[in-house]
C-alpha cells in the first residue's frame, strides 16, 4: 500500500474521464487545452495527482507505436513528473489497452484495478470504477473479451492506421463517452458503485472511495466516517477532487 504525506499548503488532486479525441480530435482540442491549463495551475501546490482513467477516448499501445496526438497533455504530464510530483494513473474502459508507455516514458505507474492508498492517515480505495458492483453485466462480458490475450494479440496485428481508426469508431459508435442516463442520479439502491462501496465496508473500513467512470459528480455519505465520491468528467462538468487537511472537496474548473 502506498502512503502519501501531504506537506504544508499542499493538496492531492484527482481527475477522471477527459475522453480526449472524442468525438473528433478537432472537437476535443479545446477540452485538452483546458485540462492542460488545470494541470499547469495545480502543479504549484500538488503533493500528488491521481488520474482515474479514460484520459483518452481510445488508446492502444502497439509494441513500437502509440496513438498520434495528445502532445500537449503528455508534455505537461512529463513536465510535472520531471519536477518530482508523483502521478498515479488508473486505466479506464476506454484506455484499458494501456501497457508500459506511461511507465517507461513518463515514469507514471499504471494500475488496472482499484488500489488502496493511505493519504495523511486516511485510507482511500481508488479506481476507475468500470465493471464494479452487482450490475453492468454486459460490460463485464465485453471487458473479458477485450482483455483476453488472444484478442489483444490479434488486434495488434492490424496496421495502426486501421486499428486506431477502428477503435475510435467503435468507441463513439457504442456511445461509451457519456449518455443521457449519466446526468441523472439513480438513487443509492440503483447506483452500482455505491453498492460496491457498501459491500467493501462490510469487511474493511475505508475513509474515502474515489472513482470515475460514472461521469456524474457525486458526494455520498456511506457511514459516519466513510464517503464515496465520483469525480464527474471533463466533457460536461469539468469537475475534479482535492484533498487537504483531512477534507475531500469536489470542485469545478471554470
């Protein structure tokens, strides 16, 4: 388990679901610029930064090739890491084919499942959030196919011009960015990530659960000393999380 101690006047930041590249590179470019401005602003007081997946709307790493574009956000992440600020990346359902590019090129660790972190003696469970909880069975079946080694091996033999174009088409065609249902709170009994958190609390205490994927900013009290946060997205809400002095806040970047 990784432990983070926040220095005086520092914060730990969280963001998720930027979906850069969707629905087209041209249309997502202003969002990329906005996200880079946010990264540039928070670096002055960031103790650490957590990116909780779906930074890209589609990402596939061939052995020697990564998708074209996103140079500004990648350059900013490299600058922040080179300054000594830790960045932790969790793959989402759109960038689940990430391998070791971030780790080797940017020295950013990449996680494929929820992880525990202790931040100023508070226990966090952090992840993207896809496929967790009692529902989402269709996606769980799809994820098993997409992460099956044979499927990834076969896809890797497609020429990158064809493979990336096909992946981008499938991502937008299946409306995996954000649908109308993502803007409506379904109630605790129907929010599968809430149910997942409650089940985890049956066997272990966590002070904070922080996830993405849902696209809707959520702040839910689970127990007296345990809360669940969903970070929203950078498509409609431009929301992010900040933790300092034992308090977690959901904020909007104007």
